[in-house]
C-alpha cells in the first residue's frame, strides 16, 4: 500500500504518518508513506524526527498538477 499525504509536514500530516507507520498491516516492504509539501526545511525537520525507510519526502505544490500526478503514481 502506498499513501500520499499532501501538506504532510503539518500537524495533521505528521500525526497521520505516525499512525500509519504503527499499523500492523503497514509492515510489508511495498508499503510507503509519501509526504508531499512545499517546504524543504520542514521536510528535513520531519525526516530527522521520523526516521523510517517507509517514508519518502517529495517537494511540490498541490497547484502544480503535473508534479502532483507524478507524486500520486501507484497510490
């Protein structure tokens, strides 16, 4: 399962990420949480707090349709 969280570095995005990573069904190698947000600095800060290989950080804006569609591939 792959999940995309837009605005993922915000309070709700971080809480949802932590919750998903704790789910028992979220252990397989094919699982991934994609954090999609505009801020590289906030992504770096989140990555230092949530150190998990299942989390992938993508910089982009939801107004950029092409970038958002690429981020959604496989989700």
